[in-house]
C-alpha cells in the first residue's frame, strides 16, 4: 500500500539522516495565499458582472493544470510501456509527482455545471441537429464518467508504481525482466483511456464552444498538447530539484537533462505536426464553416499576437534552441525553454477557449490573473507530496561521477 | 636494413585492445590501425575519433533538398498557372510537405554517399595486417613504426595483454 514512501524514507535516512522537504513553511503559506487569492478573484469576478470572464478563466485553467497532472501519470505509463529505466525510480516519481491534482481537478470539473450557461453557447441556444450529443445531462454524464475512470486508474497506477514490487523493478536496470504484470496492464489501459477520454474532453469542453466548427484531429491534438505540457513540467521540476537538492542527486547527471531535453524537443515537433495536419486540411478545403476558427485566431488582433506567441513558445523556441546537445544539458537553458513552454501551453488553451466565447474581448484582466494564480497555487500544493517523494528518490540514487 | 615495419597484435578482449591503443598513442608510432569484430565505443574513445564528417553531408543534402523542393514547386507553379479556389499561384502551405519530403530524401541519400566516401567502401584491397580472425572473435592492432623502435612497441603490446605479437610480412 503506502509502504514505498517509507522504504525510500529509510533509505534516505541511512544516507543523510533526514528526509528533506522540497518546500519550506513560508513557501506553503505563499501557495495557500495564492489559492485564497484565486477564490476571492473568482468570487469578485462573479459579483462584479464579469462572470463570463471568471468562468472562461476557470475552464482554461482546469484544462491546463488537469492536463499536466494527467499527462504526467500517462508519461509514467509510457515509461513502463517502453521499459525506460534511465533514471531508476526517480523518473517514475518525477512523472507521477503531479498526481495529487487529479482528484481535485475531477471535483473542479463538476464546478463547470454551475457556469454552463456562460460557458457552453448551446445551452441557451441549442443546435437542433446536434442536440442529441450537445445537451447538459449527457455531456456531464459522459465526461464525468470518463474523468472518474481516469482518476481511479491514475491513482491505481501511481499506488502500484510506488509499491515495493514496481520500485524493485525500476531500480534493477541491469535486469531485462518486464515490469510487473499488473503494472503492464494498468499502463496499457491508462494510455488507451487517456487518448479516448481526453479526445472526448477536447470535443466537449473546447470544440463545442464553437459548435458549428469541427476538426476530426482536434482530440489528438489536444491530448498531445497535454502530454507535452506534462513533459515540460517534469523538465522544470527536474531543473528546480537539481538546484535545491545539493551536489549529490540524480538530476546532477547531465545525461538526465539531455534525455528530458530530447523528450521536450521531440513532442514539441509532434505538437506542431498535429497543428499543421489540421491547418493544411482546412486550408485546402477552404470551407467557411471550417476556416473561420483559424481566421479569427490567426488574422484578427489581439488573437493574432497570441497565436504567434504560442507557436514560438511551443515549437520555434524549443526546436531551434534544443537542437544541439549542449543546450539540452544546460539546466538554465532547458529550464527557460520549459518554463516558456508552460506559458505557451496556458496561452494555447486560452486561445482555444476564449475567442469562441468572447470574440472581441480584451484578452487579459485581473479576473484571469487571480484565477490563474489560484489554480497555480492549488496545483503546486497538491504536487508537493509527490515532489517530496521525487526528491527522496533523487537523493537515494545520487549521480556517481565515474559512471 | 631500416625503414618502417608493421607489427600485428591480436587481443581476445575489447578493454585490453583499447588499453593498448591508449598506451601506443602516447608512445607516438607512425600509425596505428585497429580491426574490431564489433562496433565498440570503448575502442572509438581510445582512438580519439572525432565527430563523424558524415554529419556535414547530411546537412548539405538536407538544405539542397529544401532548395530543390522550392525550385520544383514554385517553378512548376509559375510555368503552368493553375488558379485553385482563388488561392495565389504560389501558395506555400502544401509546399512545406514537398520541402520536408525532399529534405529527408536528399539528406538520406547524401548520408549514404557520405558514409561510403568516408569509409572508403567498396574497398578492393584489404588493409595490411588484416586476418579473418579480426572478423571473428579477436581484436587486431597494427602498429607502423621505424625498425629501430619495433622492440619497444612490441613490449607495449605484450604488456597490454596481447595474445600474439608478430611482424607483418613486408
């Protein structure tokens, strides 16, 4: 059950005498303040006649942060499926660090029910041909069921993965045994379900905001972006933990940052590939009901500027900067690109949601800022236990200079 | 009788072979040639091999591919104007696909050519000192040196764990 944390804990105590905490009391207090600011900002937004902006910010942030948390667990599942053990138990603890936000995100999903009239245009103006699919009870039933399955499966995978059997397999990289049977099954189920459920989320919570528009590849594009956001979040965490944990931790090994940099680089290309795949089909067809979605975002200010920023942050910069080996191994460069990537993911989700609902809105204001800070605080707060486990694992498997 | 001679040594293990190369390099013979039955990072490191020149071939080929694709797509569009759906004659989005494909094609072909050129393949003369054992289960090190230095290099090879040390017939 929860024996693995104790095993890791004793291993650390044997080496350094204490289990280090990633964050101090002051930092936790700051996070709590951020959460309170978010709640206050959301409430004030609702009270001051900006309810639409408050709910849009809520939806954008839910998509961003739940995507990172879920993508991280899927990354761990991908490590099991590829039998990756380039960083022992640490790589699994790192990818699973954000799992704590998944149950909270599931609860927050139900909050959308109260803002449905402001979020979903088809609630007040139903489209007769699509009413069988786009109606409130069915949407919340299917998405709620999907997210419930994902939550249960993710928690199960992380619990198994932190268990003694999986941890023994993760550590023993000289052994070419397959991962434990239940890990293999859970990982496959989770990876497949992720593709299905997050496509559904993309269609229901993003594409349905412009109910006339459709793109078949949109679901794939959406969960590909979520997966990438988890990869950049792990890269940021690795760079931060590397600096915080002193001279002897697993993240000091330059090949680890190299590997994370390769993942950031590769899936950035995958993301732009999916962008272009959708773009070229719509461009060729040139049908107004398909092109308006892109024209509005790429040729009309202020969205035009955000579109360019997203492509630069999510593809141009990672591609050009991380092309070589040395930038990937540099914590400062990889960390900067990864932080930029997180900003890019946030802007991308914003760009997918808001122009559909408020075509001519001024993009940002205090409501969006406060709600985002609240979600950020809640996300980091939920991730702290996982990050502590990551730190313990990184210290238990320190990098040996002569390896 | 003086002049360069070639000493051939065989090794049963990779690390002994790599170790002998490192020692030989500090002793500065005229040339060292190594035969390995397997690709070995250990030996590559010992030889002090620089980064492969094939990389430059791939880059050049890739850039040439992109330029060729631009010439092909834009050139044919100008040569035979087809207005489709009110789009400009030179509409770049679909050209990206051709540019990507030709970049991969030219890059790939120049990688193969670069490899063949740099590996001097096909080779019709077998390098001196080669023995079929070096394609089987033995590593071979051939040292070219002055006649007077030969005993010194022979002892270096023996100390590094060579199984057999002999002279290549001149």
